[in-house]
């Protein structure tokens, strides 16, 4: 199961309690027999990418796809340590007009530093320009579209080992 947080009708996720999403996932695992709790993934775009990185620190997910990550600060050491065991594929475009590509650069860099100390599965696709050809106020902020249409994303997710329960 791939969970894709989306803030429809809201300015962002920042006003929503994280427990609401985690409770939904727990509900799905407990009530839908087809949901394998060891094979739940997050797919986050824009604010959803930032939220997904935060939720991946719970270690309740087998991996994540992060597109146009927006967090501008340095992640706390504990968050980086927790993320270091979660497979991630990060996407961003250098010309993103909404979230700077340096946000994703810093995320990947911090995880690659940890990788030197252990085994981590991080992939980074950094486009030089908007992969969908958008212009104007959303230029470069389309990597969620690009990634969601790429079959190799789903092949990669399914190739990951199940989460240890």
C-alpha cells in the first residue's frame, strides 16, 4: 500500500495532527485484509513530502518517495539517525519556484553522511529543469507528477525488503 498525504482544502499540513494520518494507517492495517503492514510506503509531494519525511522517522513504513521536499532547516540528529534505516527516493527540480532544490540536497546530503557509517538505501533524482515543462509560479514544482508516472518507482518500492515487524 502506498499512502500519499494530501492537504486538499487546507493551506498545509501544519495544522493537522500527525496522529490523524497514523491512526488512518493503523485503521487500514487492522481492517483491510489486503494491507500487509510490512509493505506500507509513503509518497509525499510538496508539503506532503515534508510531512512524509517526518512520518518516516516513526519507522512504521517500508520506504518513501519524497518529491519537492520543503523543509528549510537542518534535521535534528535523532531524525537523521531514524531516517537512515528507511529507504527513500528523493525527487526535486533545480528550478522549483516553490521549494528550493537545496532543501532536498540537504536532506540527501545528511543521509549520505550517515550512509558512510552504515547501510542506507537513498536515491536522488535531481532534474535540471521542470520535467513536465511547466512555467510560471509552479515551474519546477511538478516532480510528484513525474515520479508518480514512473513505473520504476513502483518496481523499486516492491523490491525493498518488508519492514521488520
